C-alpha cells in the first residue's frame, strides 16, 4: 500500500477525522460596534489546528477587540465565533476554561503574591500538580525570586512573565495572546519565541495579535491583516516569499494603500 496521508486518515475513527478537519477558530460576519464606532466590521476568519496564527494590524485596528470576542470577554454586536467547536457567545465560561489567554495589559490581582495567583489559577483549572508546574515556569522564565512578592510590586516584565505562566500552565490546545513580547528584553524575547514555536510543533495552536511585523515574519505560519476593523488579507509568509515579497513590505503596501 502506498504510504500517503489519505491512507492514514482513512484509518482514523470518523469523529477524530472531523475534529482534525474542523477549524479551531471560526468566525462568520463577526462585528462589534460602540455607538457610531465600528471596532470590528463583519469579519469571517478560519484558523486551522496546528497554526501559529498572527493577527496583524496597526494600533487601533481591532485586534484586541477580536481576541476579547473570541474569548467571551465581550459579546459581538452581530455575527458568530466558534472556538474549539463551541459557540463563544453561548458558552463563554467553558471557552475561557479551555484556552490560554494573555490580555493586552498584564493584570494579575494586585493583592496576591505571584504564587498565590498561580494557586488560584490552579484551583480554578483543577490542576493537582500545580506547584510542580509553577516551579517549572518560575525556573524557565527566571523569576523564582519573585514568587512571594505581591503582584502590585512586580515590574511590568515580571507581571508579563506571570501572565504568560497562567496562560500556559494547563497546556491548552489553544492560546490567544495579545502582544506577547511587549515588556521583555531581547534575551527573554528569544526564549519565548522559541517556546511558542515548539509549543505549536507539539500539536497545539496559537493565535497572537501584534503590530510588530518582525515577530510575525519570524514565527507565524499564517496571518490576517486588520485595518480600521476590516479584514484586508489572509495568507502565509511563505506565499509572500514565493512572490519575492516580505511580510513587512506587503503589510506596508496594503495598509498604506488603505490608510486614508
């Protein structure tokens, strides 16, 4: 028998094949307005499982609003969003329990220490081995000396490390990250970029928003470009390379053309 992908897929149970083929994120005409302002305008987007998907756009393009709708933090004005096969507006708590989330602004509770915050996260996620997992992250991100410091007294970079830890400590199949490297020095940025790439190689999916094109160009397998709440383009960096164009060049050309 020929050794090809289709032959192996046939051997999989039907329900598993359906899961693997179903997008991990699917939006249809997703829209959010605030009064007369349209933050996200009727976006239809599909994210395949196993992608390191970059949501790109200038500041104010609607990226953070998209992530908040995908994680059930805000309700869309119209349209739908499915994450892990569930309608987010119908089951937002379930979605937030399953995924990892790093918000744009790092906001661990000020009145808890770093370890107390992770204890809280572990109890909410029913992680019996929370302390072991936490120690791995304290060591990996080099902030074990801050575990008993109140969150309000942590530096911005350390708070970002803590938010990264809480998002990945339960090893979610999907994590949604808003500007993941904002407060890190170059050495820590490299460590985290390598972690994100390896995380996807392990079979999981990442959806990150950023306006830093170098990050997306280096690590993303797929991208979507937003501008003023509108979806301008989806594709892969490889598609652009094959056409002799970098993601940076393409982005500036596309957004610049629509900047007025």
